[in-house]
């Protein structure tokens, strides 16, 4: 690579492009795994919804949601901070609640 004072050469650009492409391939594979895991989690939420319905439990259980958020924050090693993890999981929980309410 070049120093801060030199213009990048075509070979530098080609190497950066190659590295970016490699990292993006890793990200695509991770995204596919995340989708599979999210759908597996969603299936669990749907099962819980059916069970709650059989005994008349409310779908929304704030204490459990706090427990989930505390759990994921405790397992977070970054680089995402606790607030980012919380926002992501609040959305996941919201979608899980939607599935739990679904009757099909």
C-alpha cells in the first residue's frame, strides 16, 4: 500500500477491491446464517404463542422481554455496543410477539 503522501496505484486499488470482495462474501455467508437463526427463533416464538393461547396467557410479557434483553447484552462482546444490541433485539422481540399473536 502507499503512504499517506502518495497517490494510490492501480495495484493498491485492485488489492483493496479484492479484500473488500472477500469480506463481503463473508458477510453474505453470515447474513444467510443470521436469516436461518432468526427463522428458527421465530418458529420457537410461534410454538410459544400456541402454548400461551391454550391456557390463555398474554402474548406480551414485559418481564420476559427484560430478561431477554439483559441476556443478550450480557453476551455482547462488541463491536456493537449495548444500545445497538438492545435496538436489534427489541425489533426481534417485536416480530416474535407478532408471530405469537398469529393464529395460522
